[in-house]
C-alpha cells in the first residue's frame, strides 16, 4: 500500500464524499465520528508520504501504470506534500470550528452532513490541483473545486443561494478558457502533460504558443475571482459564516492563484524567451491593484470587510515574488504562501467568535478584546504581526526574503511596494493593538466556545512555529521545489515544481 500513497492522498477525501453524504441521513454522532476518522487517516497517509518523498525529492506516480505523457501523472514534492498538510489542517480546523454552529441549528443534520461532504470534495479538488500534471485534469479539478465552493456557500447560508450560483456560473464560464487552452496546446504540441508540454515549448521556442496558452490559462484562473465586486463582496462576507469564508479565502483562492503563478513563472521564464513589453507592463500594473486593497481595508469600519480586503491585497506579495524570480524571492514567496493560508483562515475564525449571526461586525466590537479574551486577542496580534512582518511570525521571514530578492535584482519598483505595504500594515497594526487593549465593556452575551477558540490558537501557534523553524522548512520543503538552476545543476534546465526537463 505504501507505494500507492500518492493516489491514496488524492482519493481519500474524494471517497469520503459519498460516504459522508450517505451517513448524513443517520445519526449526527456517527456522521461526525466518520469525519474525524477520515481526517485521522489523512494525517497518517500524509505523514508516511512526507517521509518517502523527503528521501526521493520527487515522487512520480502513473495512474493505471500508464507512463506520462500518455497517462495521467501524479507528482509529489516535499513542498506540495507539506502544503497539502497545511491545507488538511485548515480543513480540519474549519470542521471543528463549525461544530457549535451546527449544534445551534438543531434539526439540520442532513445539511451538516452535506457541508462535511462538500468540505472533503473541495479538499480533494485542491489536492488534485497540487499533485496532477495533466492540463485536462487541472480543468476537471478547477471545475470540481468551484462546484464544492459554491455548494459550501449555499449550505452555509441560511436562505440565500444566489451567491453560490453566481460563483459557480462565473467560475464555470472562466474554466472553459482552460479547456480551450488545453485544446490549443494539445493541437500545437501533441501533449497535455505539463512537463512534456513545457519541454516541447522549450524546444520549439514558439512565443505565440506561450502567449496564447498563457492568456487563456490566465482567464481561466482569474475570472472566477472577478466576483468580488463591491456590492457582491459585501453581501457575501456579511451573510456567509466566517469559517466558510476563512476556508475559501485561505485554501481555495490561494491554491488556485499559486497554481496560476507557477504555470506563468515556469513558462514565461523559459531560456531564450523574452517577454514582450506589454506583458511586463501588465504584470507590474497588477501590483498597484493589489496594493490599493490595503488602503481599502484600512478604510473599512467593519472588521470582516477589512479582513476580506486584506486577504485580497496579500496576493500581491506572492505575485511580486514570482516577478522578481530570484532564489531568495521565490523562497520568500513560498513562505508567504504558507503563512497567508494560516493567517487568513485565522482572521476569519476570530471574526466568527465575535459574530454569532449574519450581519456586520463593527470595529468597535474589538475594543477591550485583549483584556476580556486574552488568548483571542493574543492570536489576533500574532496574525496581524505576520501580515506586517514582525518576528518571529512566519510572515516576517517571507517578507525578508522578498526584500533580499528585490535588492539582489535591483528591482526598486517592487522594493518600494513591499516597503510601502509593510509601513501601511505597521500603522494598522499599532491602531489594532491600541484598540484591543483599550478599556472596553466586556461582551458577556457572546462568549466564545472552546470549539471555536482551539482552531484559532492552533493556527496562531502554526504561524509562530513556521517562523521559529523557518530554516528547517526552507531546507526540507522549499529548496527542493525551487528551480534546479538555483541548485548549481547545469543547463539546459526547465524546471517545474522540482522536476527537471532536459
């Protein structure tokens, strides 16, 4: 069984979907116990896979024994397995955090079971985006992830189903561009395997293939996130349970954006390919767009709205790391990705402890939080400190490596935006500390439960552990995922997530 761990990691949450759905019509206790068993099995499989892949650096698995590019290939690297573990942690924290929510809604055992099934469907689809190396399979996983995300919105909201439908409809239209890109690239190269596709483009050095496939892929991955129009975004954040928003904003959004940036970086940085000026200008024009979301976040009078805009703004940090493209910058980018997943989920979870019903959450509700709920206030400081880049949080090291990479490349434009974002966040951080430790009346009507508090503290601890043990994380998980050119391996070399194409 050990040799089949790659596919077991992928299908475990997918196999749990029909089982959990069927058990939703049984007792609530059996349903919750089965969810816990699936999570425990996932930790066991993941731990075994991490041990094996650390010894191999890259673990390729061919489904059905059909070797790539004819068959579908799963590729595990130390970083993707470690990232999958972080995602599994967020999924488990979301389920555990939501238990009090479902306990208050008596008589909705079936809906709770459907929510758990959709949760595993989303996790399995995200794992597919991380592990699969077939463009058509990526399209299927993206479409399935959109369906699961839309289902979570519908099940999580009490009455409104329009938000889920709007997300699924716009996402499905966008995903059709990825299908179109797959057809175009297959017609141009004769393969759908990403590594083989990359080598074919490298050999032909056909700029038209790169740009056409890249534009179609960009539309597929970015159009689904055009839904945060101001009116829709505000309604979505206000009506959706905070633990659902935390899951989607941290796991779904960041994994999709990460896959997009990976595809772009390793394609647009092919040896001998010079990006046209308009493409470079477009890439740099996206940075002010993300930066402006920090300003919007600070203007919000609602804490949830502020967190939502901050979650969007932080994506610019990941983009800047890929644009810089040096070893230091890419190291900082992957550290930032890990820390952002934990931070965004943690901030939405904290919002959920303060808001027990749909609606707004004024910033005034944070007044005195550090005095009346010291552990929650401390966790909020850890999350905000990671966004600013204050040691020893995980976000501090990611930003330090990004600054180092910008200095190495003499990229003063991106260095300016990194520094400006840090100063803005520092100002917001100071205001937040003053607010949560000022004298305020204790809100005795809404005490936070242990089930809601424990995931928040676990994620805050994860941020601190990521910062304290960053050297081990970099050496064991991040460096093997970097381009081989950064590891003193001779050219020609076109890497893709740790795999070398000769």
